[in-house]
């Protein structure tokens, strides 16, 4: 019984040099598709060329690990135990980055076990989806940030709600003994509508007096660390 269990745990198919080279070469080629997709669909502050190169390396590394493991159960369990102690603390700036990380791992696994058809077909489909939808951004909200004296907060709130006819939401109000900072949120559509009709919102706010600043920014889903 012990010998049978040992044979099951230590079963391992020997790969030729050509097969190993093929696994890693296909993984490297498919990683180029991941690189192109990430570079094309990401723009602005969220894009990192170093992260993009890391995706390519991660694909080949995963394929290498899977090639080493093969069908050796004992080695795979040891590899899982070794990797479980690794902790990654790098902040993900864009939720799509997680998709690319999983994409590289899946491609590496498929190439490592020699299943090139699944790796190439899946990568082609993912590439098309990200190519079409990758430029989608959540930039349909505008933020109006106002900092003034605390005595002027009621006047500011009244002006903003009157200007947008109530189609604005006050998200934040930070106050101190002398000052007040307010953040209002409005949809991009409504902002453009009222701004085209009367583009003097900033002037009207400064006419209240004692205004430190008035900022109008586009709210997006990017996380800057």
C-alpha cells in the first residue's frame, strides 16, 4: 500500500527539450498579446509600463512552474506550500489589472501543460473583449469642491442647489472652527446642461466672498497610491 501511494505521488512524465522550449515559447508569444492589449486599453495615470512587462514575465514564469510540476502530485503540493507564504502588498490601481493578472496565470498554466489550443483560443477571445470594452471608463460624474469660511457654507449650499435646480448631491462636508469644505456630486450630463446655459457658477461662488478655492473635477475609478 505504501509503495502504491508513493508511485501515485511521484508519478512524473519526462519532457523532452523540444517540448520544454515549445511550452515557454508559446507562453512568451501569448504574453505579447497580453502586453499589446494592456498597453492599448489602458491610458492616463493608471498605465504602468513596468507592470505591463511584469505581466509578460509572469506568464513565462507560470508556464515554467507548470512545466516543472508536470503531473507530480508531491511536487505540486510542495509548490503550493511554498507559494502560500508569499504576500503581495502592491496596490491595484485599476480593477482591470486583476483581470490581466489572472489572464497571465491561466495562459501560463495552459502552456505549461501543453494545452496550446485552450490558451490561444481563450486569449484571442479575451483580447477581443478587452479591445472592444477596454476603453470604457466611469467618468460620468463631476465633483464640485468648495472651501470657504464656515459662515458662508449656507450661502454656498443654497447657490449650488439653486444653480443645478436640485439635481446635485452633497457628498462631503468637512468643517473646522473657521472654515468649511464641501464636495457636491452631479452627473456629467446635468453638469454640461446647466453649464452651457449659464457658465458663471465659479464667478457666482467667488462673489459670495472669502472663498479659498473652487475645484471642478471628473470622478473616475482610478486609485492613486
